[in-house]
C-alpha cells in the first residue's frame, strides 16, 4: 500500500530540488497514455532539472526507449497498442537494462509482484505523489552507480561497517538495534537522495501496506537521537513533504 | 388443458409412461407364456393318455379280435367325459364309438389330427355346435381303424380364462399405473410449482424468499435445502455489498464534501497567496486521506471476495508478532505505552504473510490509539503468538477502555464501525480489515474483554483456509 507523502507547507518540487545539492540531471521517459498525467510529469521533472520526454502508447514508448539514452523509464501499466509489462519484457529481451518504474492503478501486492517479475525495477500504485515518484526515480537512476557492494558506508564522519555490523561516528561507537542498523544502512546506501517513508517500509521492513499511523517517523527520530545527538553537524535530515535524507551537511 | 398439458410434459409423467409400458409388456409376456405353456401341458397330457389307451385297446384287439375291441370301446364310449372313441371297418363303417360328423378323410390319415366332430348323442341336434378334438387314428391289423381322442373344450376354456385374466390385469395395470403416475406427478408438480413460484419472487428482487421444504427428506427437499443455503449466501453477499456501498458512500462522501467546501471557501474568502496555499495543502491532505480510505475499502473488498488466497505459504506467526511489535514499539514508547511481545515458540501457519502482518499491525495500531486515549502513562500492550490445537492465535491485549460488550460483535462484522471510531484519525477501517483478513484465511477476529482493556485475537487455522463446500 502506498503512503502519500504529506506535502505540508512545502512547494513540493522546488523544495526537493533545494535540498539535493548533489543531484545529477537525468534523462527520463514517461510512457503514459493519459496526456494530462504525462504532461504533468514531464513538466514537474523539468522543473526539478531533469530532461523528460513523453510517449503516449506502448509502441512509441518502446521505440523511444530503444533509441534514446534514458536513465529511467516511467511506464504506465495499461497502455494502448502494447501494455507496460510487455514493453518492459521486449526491452529486456533486447538486452536493454534501463531501470523501469511501473505506474499502475492496480495497487495490490500480487499486481506489484507481477510487475516486478516482468522486469520492472520498482512499482508505484496510482494515485501517487510526485515527491514519492521523484525519490524512487532518483534511487533507480543511481542504482547503476550503486553503493550496494561497498562493505563500509561513509557519510561525513559517520561510518557503517556492513560486515562487522559496527557503526561509529567520529571516534564514538554507536550501538544500534538490528532494525535500526538496516534502516541506517538503507539511508546510507542512498546518501544524498530522498528516501520516502514507503520506500523505507518496503525496503527495511518488507511491508507493502499503509501502516496508517506514521510509525516510520518514530523509528527515524530514534535513529536520529543515536547518530546525531551530541554532534554539531546533523546528518539525518527530514525533507518535508517527501521523506528523509542522510547527507554530509558540511559539503 | 394447459394444466393437463403441463402434467403430461413433466419428467415424472414421462417416466411413469415408460415404466408402465415396460411393466405392461412384461405382464403380457408373462401371462402369454403362462397361457401357452398351460395349453402345451394339457396337449401333452392328452397325447400321453390317448397313446396309453391306444396301446391298451390294440392289446385287447390282439387278444380278442374285433369283437372284443368293439365291446370294450362300446363300454368306454358310454362313460361320460371328454374321451372320444371310434372303431370302423376298412370301408369306414362305424362299429362302435361316440363320435360322428368327422370331416371326410380324417380316418384315412393315421396319426394325430385336430378336427371338428359331433358327439354321437348330439348328432341330430342341429343347434349343438361342432366341438373340436385332438384325435389319433390307428390302423389295426386286418383293415380296421381305431380312433381315440379327447375333446379340446376344456383346454380352450382354460386358455381363454388365462387370456381374459391377462387382458384384464394388463388393463388394470395400465389404469392403476396411469392414475398413480398422475397422482405422483401432480404431487411433484405442485412442489416444483411452489418452488418455481418462490424463485420467481426471488428473481423479482425479494431475496428474503425461501423455497418450501416438505420435511420428508427426499431429493426435492434436499435440493430445496441446498438452494436455500445458496440463497442465504447470496443474500448475505448482497447485504454485504449494500453495506459496502453505504459505507463507501459515507466514508468517501464525507471527506469529499469537506474537500469541496474548503475549496469553495478558499475561492470565496482567500485573499493572500498564503491563504490559497493553506487551502491547497489541506486539499492535498484531505485527498490523501480519501485515497487511504479508498485503498482500505478496496483491500477489504478484495479480502472478502477471496483474493489473496493464491499467495499463501507457510511462515512463522511468532516472527510476525516480533516484527510488528518492533515496528510499533517506538510509537507506543513515544506515547508512554509499554509494548511487549510474548512469542518465544515458533507458531508456523499457512497464509498470506503480508495481509496477516497488516491485520496484526492494525490491531496494534488500534490499541495504541485507544490505550493512549484513556490513560497515557500507565498503558500497556502485549502482542502474543500462540499455537492452540489446530489454530494459531495472534493476540493483542491493551489496557485501554476496551469495547463495550454489546458492540463487540458488530465491530467485527464487515464494514460495521462504532460511531465514535469514525471521528478517530486514520481510515478507521482497521478492525474491519483485520476481520476480513482472518475470514479470508478461514479464521476469525475475536474481540474480548481484557479486564480492563481490549483483547483482540486473530485466530487462524494452522493449515490455511479449508475450501468450504456446499
């Protein structure tokens, strides 16, 4: 189940851009048959500095995806001429591994599993908030560069050793519960990127439902009190209206 | 006539006709066989006696010549009865006997003949009909001929009696069979008509109608009972559907109205950009809430209709209790509630892990909301996973206000919510969803008194849902 980022008192696009100094511009392709939705997405992506194109049916989308050097494809599941899953299948069959995010009105767990099995890299049920979509697209784009193989993750003076399960900040050893460790690990893997509550729930807890109350916030504030308390430079930031980000504020 | 036509077209009546035909044919065959056999038996008896007599008489002839034969035959011919005798000369002149009016040439063929004749004592009476007889002509040495026979009247009479009896009994079989068939058919037809009538009213929308059950336990009753169970299920589903739409109407219309009112008000009164922004923000917030409610309703509907059954496999419920407990522990802690998990022994169960996690999460979430409402400082929530016989129990106990006993049953029912819970944050569908998930797994959600507080239990069959039949 999706959570819908609270866009409280923030200019959703502008603010996200402000807080991501190390953003790189991406080339995105939106394949969506609803022109309004496609236009909205293209415009919103451009506003935050990405290059975005749109295709309105499956065949066009496939042709553009094959020709263009896109970083991430945003694919609607139900498309005229060729549905989203078969489009992804055709791309993968050609050996094109561009990350694909599937947008679908079908939000159930089994639909999600089907989408990922068909070669999609992420799945976002409609209706979605743009900040959620943006955060996921950016994570997908960086996945290739990937920090997942590194055994020691570093953000500023915070250091997480994935093998010995040790976390230290400066000279201080920080003891974390196993789940807090997973949470920090995920945040640090995506350092400098916005990570939404839903993404945390999916990747750290492996839950795909909406827990109604925002339990994630409380976990984050616990983690924050362990890694940031007593240090002058906070690393774990709340991105209002979107989620969280860990980054070295000194940069 | 149409009623009669309907009667004749029924399966029962057709079956009756078939049975009647088969039975009639069988009876006819039986009686015919009996009649023919009787006749053959009598004929055999006659030939045996006649043969014996001829042997005896020819012995007499051999010993005493024609004179003795004539005396013996004469004596025998005078006895009353059905025995026939005649002795003639070579020329055909009668010497003794009680037979006359034989068709010419009868005596010329030695051996067996069936022939017409008159008795000698009735020969002159023209009103006496000719009789029939089975005779044997025997050539005696010396040119004489001996005829011995038996009258066949008796045989024919018996034969006719049997035939008549046969005809009558077949007629009675047909009449009784038809009457019985009509009777049974009409009885069945009346019951089927009653059922048809009921189904028609049901088709017209009265889902409360039930088929009449005669209480005889026969096949029609069994059919009616099964159809009634089916109707019961359909009615329940329809009722559920109505509740769903009513609730969707309530749950979605209320926030939609609020949304609309706020936008309208903003258009009317907002002056500054900040005011417009605030209105837009509250619009997004409200629509997020709407989507959440919509998702919860959709999910309940899906669980209710049995979707999610494909994705069932074995997992450890104790692990889920720990996971969910761990997910909510900081939240509870923040609100001054102690959240403990007591699930030390593995409790394997077959089910949809995601859905059961969500159901348990909803119960915990629910308890956290209410435990805080009453007594923030001293609140305590315990999550347990236990195996009890063939079931596993996931229980959440809290020290909150609980749910009044009268309302407990209603709360678990699909889509029923307590009025006061509608004003709580969240979609408020948590318990309904938990109950739907439990039912999907063939289990149940039980709410009980924790004295004080609420004890909510998700009871699941360990082997997963058993497909219910009938």
